[in-house]
C-alpha cells in the first residue's frame, strides 16, 4: 500500500513519520521550506510511547513523475485549502484509492469530494486528537496524547492501514461514527482561540480558572447548538461532553484532579491557532468557533461568547495584541 501525505505541516509530517515507523510506504507533499530542511536533516518525531523515531531519507512527491499514484492520500492542510489540495492531488489517487481528510471542524470535505471521484474511488474523514509542535523545521513533537481516529467503512486499504498499525509514536483507531468524533473534538478546539488570545502555554492557560470559564461558556453554547441541530458528539477525553462545562468551572485544585487528561500536555504545548498567529498565517477560526456562530444563527440559538471570540481573533490576525486573563474573563460575561 502506497500512501501520500498532502500539504504536510506539523500534523502531516508527524503522521508521515508515524507511517514510516510502522513500515508503510509513505511519500510527503510539503512546502519547499519544509522539504529542504527534511532533505538536509532527516525527519524526526518525538513524544510518542517509544524512543524518538528518525527517518533519514523521506520520500517527497515528484512534480515530474506524474504517473505515480497512491492508494491512500491524506489531505493534511488547513480547512480553507482542503478542497484546493484535493483538486491538486486527486489525479495521484489510484483507481481504487481512498482520500482521507484531516481537517478540524464539522465540515465534511469527503462528501464534497466524492462527486469528483470515480465509482471505485472513495473518501472519508479522520480526526487527529493530539497536539503537535515543531521545535525545528525537521523535528515534530507530539505534546499531548490522543489517537488518530479514522472513519471506518468496508474498504481494503483502510482495513490494512488500521490492522497493520503498531502504535508506537501515534495510535490509530477506526470508528463507525466519525461525525460524533469530529463534533466532540470541535468542543475541545473551542479552546484554541482562547489559548491564542492569552499568549500562554496550554498547561498554564488551562490551569487558570478564569480562562476555563470562557471555554465553559463557549461549550455551553456549542452544546445548545448541537441539541437544536440534532448533532451528536463523542468527547475525545474520558469526561462526557455534557459534563465538560461543569468540570471546567471547578476550582483549580479540583479541576486538576478531575481533568488530569486535559492538562496532561507538555510545558511547550500551544494551540495550533497560536502557532498560526505567531507565524502570521490565517487561522481556522471560521471553522471552529465561527461554525458554532453560524449554526446558532441558523437555529436561532444565542452564541454571544463564541461571537466575541471570533471577533477578537480577527483583530489578533490583523494586529498581534494579546489579551490579559482579566480581559479574556470579561468575554464570558453575558
């Protein structure tokens, strides 16, 4: 089975390393800057269950060998580019191949892509629930635990991928309800902009009850939207989704005992949205808090706090002026 990681950034390169560690035939499609660094230094992934894995000679997508096709293509770009990258790479999909979309949020790019695929080709979604940071251009560090969950269906390539996975640096699991997994992960991703606005490491930010209160209000609104829209969700952590706001509002001492998994992240961990802001890239705010606001408008559910968060991130994209904890706390005052 031949796999391709399309538009590989931090998550994509970590996944590529994990595939190589599991002895899959994997090729990387990335920016020139990333490719040049990895060609020179090799690709290293750290933070998994085993020792760091070093991939000395990764393969990169050739722009000249256009006849080479792949059985599984992962689209690892941001939501705003997902369909563009799909169009760019779909000619590389084998006649009976699978496209796997890895984007945050609850938009299903796989459904939009199917119209452009042949009857023998198909597409699905997967969700990466761990956080990956990039200490150097060629090193990718998993700073929090969580599997890659892939939408399961009766297809030999997916069965082979899941069945042969050994799970050293990254675990892989299948689900028959990827919709609920994506909706549950979105609840956790509502913290991404709060972390970005605070300019604090995740562990520090989540240890501050005032910032957790903002997240609790965002999740309150999201759960109300889900209920009205008929969206089911599965929490990516051991705490059921309906109890997340209650747990987040606990005093620090109790929260740190009850929610160990939530704060079990490296000292270096930051949200992907903070990384986007720090590097001057557009964020995914429209596909995270923004989708809650949009659905709230459709189903007439108030989303005041999520609306404020969206506006604050839009301002932060234009001018990097971060907020104090008290300024963030004020956003939860409805």
